[in-house]
């Protein structure tokens, strides 16, 4: 938090108090860099003056010198135990530096000494929340919200603590309250939508996502939910809008899935092509695009995608197998054999690999190795592809007859 407690002191006439007075003037003028050396001199003049230590800490904190400020506040509390302003400022700094566990005791003391102070309750609630005690945090956030009904931070904190306890409907209520007080908290409502999804409360999640037509991520998520529930007509326009506003990989893939499910294959391929261009190192995108192109019998561009995937993951048997298949079907037998050799080197050959190898070898005028590959296919396939097995037996007989005539 950026709010700090100030400490009003009664100044006496002395050199030490002169330094303190001048330092306070600089702080009042929002000149912490000018205040710091004056307040250091005040501390040097009287090391036991808790007010000098406190105000030096304030100057240091405003200069973002948090470690030094924390030390000065700890010294202040040694000299003046239980000083509310020091407790809250120290707690604020510790929270700012992700040291919530250290902040707990001083903020507990502050909240206990000033239970009617909204700020003390709010800070202690934050420390409890950040140390994984959402139930206790809820209690103090409620107190802060009651003491300061216009505090968006208190409403937001209460909403988050309720969310952590899976009190989703009540959490949504307080997220909305925070947003009504301060529009900067509005997007936090999307956290509830995500939790509604996890809890299979899809209708509630959809209601929230529909409230964010300007948010590309929310529109994309809404589109995915609508696809999953079979409402493609409603999903695609939102996903198209999401891609237009934020053409991220996530959004493009979501739109591609929607197009594919709606049998708009050309549009799905177009989105996958954009996705591959935007993230050329993405193995899964290349594989997905390659398979769509393969299914459209666009074997050359499909091979390019499978080759790209294999380059990214040279140990991917799937990529090499897909590449081999489209190359052989496209009558690039030498290329197909090269891809099959990569599968063999990985020790992952399956029946289909032997079949494509046999076809390639036969086309390349290598009858004996081709016949052996057909036999390996028959041994490995075990009746799973009867049509190909029939063809393999036929080819073996034809090759044998040709070899016997030589």
C-alpha cells in the first residue's frame, strides 16, 4: 500500500530538534531526498529519539530504500513499543517486499491497538491472506469494509478471501462491490468466472464472460465454452473478434478449433497457418497444421509442416512417421525412405512403417529389400490392416515370380 502513517511530534528548541524540524518540513514538501540527510543528523544527535528514527524511515520508504526503512522502524519500535504508526508503516513495507510472515505480528498488534481503524484491519487482513489464512483474513477484511464502506481494496480483499474458500457466489458479490467503487478492480471478476468453470458452474461463468466484450481473453474463453457446449453459432463471432483484437496463439488455435468443429476446414487451416508463422518453434502447431493439410490431400505443404515439427523434435516418431507417409503417398519415395530411416534409428518402427518402406523400395527398383519389408509388415501387422496385408501378399508373389524369371 502507498499510504503511510505520519507521526506528529512536539518540537523543542535544540540543535537535534532543528534537524528534525527541517526534515519534517522537507517531508511536508514531498522532498524525501532532501529530508533524509537532515533526519540522519537528527538521529546522530539523539540516537534514542524514536520520532527521528520514525521520520527517517518515512523518508527512506518514500525513496524506495525499503531495507533501511525497515531497520529504522524496528529501532523506532524498540524505543517506543506498540507505536501504532510504526507498526502500520513497518507492516506496509514488509508486505510491499513480500514478507507477509514478518508483517503478521506487528500488524496484529496494530489492529489490536486500533480496532476501529480501517487501515489497521485492512493491512492485517492482507498479511493473513498472504500467509494462507483466508478464513481469518475474511474476518478482518469484513471489519475494514464495515469501517470504510468506500474502500474498494477492502471489498476486493474480502472477495479474494472468499474465493480462496470456494464461497463463489458471495465472492462474486464483493468483486462487483469493489468494481463499483473503483473500476480498476473490474477485471478481477474474471477470477470468479475461472473458478465457476472449475466447479462446473458453466452458466455462471458464461454470464461473467459476456460482461467483458472488450476483453480478448474473456471472449476467447467464452468461445471455447460455447464450442464445448455445442453452441458454435454463438462461439465463432466472439472468437473471430478476439483474434482481431488480440491475434495471440491461444486465440488463433481456439478459433481454428471452432472452424474445424463447424466443418469450415479452409478457415481452420488459415488460422493454423497464421499460428505456425507467429510461433515457428511450436511443434504441436506444425503437427496440427500438417494433419489438416494431409487430410485435404495437400501433401507437399503437409510435408513441410511435418518436416518443421521433426526439426523441432528430432526424436519425435510421430513427426517422422507422418512425414514418411505423406512423402510416399506423394510418390517421393527417396524422401519417404529417408524419413523411415529416422524412425528405424529411433527403434520405433511399427507395421505401417514396414509397409511404406516396402512400397518405396519396390518403386525404387529394389525388389529383394522390398519383399523383405513386405514380410516384416505381415509379421508385425497381425491382421489389423487386412486390405494392406492382401496387397502385401500379392506383391510378394509378383516380386518372387519376377526374380525367378531372371
